[in-house]
């Protein structure tokens, strides 16, 4: 029996759990210390992935990272990598 798929899944889950834990703590800290207007904006940005369906988030990411958009063209110009 090949155990690599299980090992790989557990490894990826552990790394992503650790990364999300520390990024979540940092996001909560900066949201708590932010001014009221910025706090509301951060709250919207951080809870948006929870309420949008994955297809909508994927479509928005495709739009955002397209080479015709500022972020996508900057990454392509700076690093020579086309994200979409």
C-alpha cells in the first residue's frame, strides 16, 4: 500500500494550518488596532471569502490577476510570470 498520498495530505494540512493560524492572529491584531473606518473595511475584506461561493471568488481572482489589470501586469513585468 502506498502511504505517500496520506503523508502528503497531512503535511500540506499541517503547513497550511500553521500559516493560517499565524496570519489570522496578525490580521486580528491589526484589525483591533486599526481606526474605525479601516476596521470596517478590513472586516469586509476578511469575511468576504466566507460568504461568497468559490466560483465567484475564482472569477474575481481571474479578473484581478489578469495581465490586462494593474496587479497582473505588474507581476508579469516585475517577475516575468503570467499568473493567469
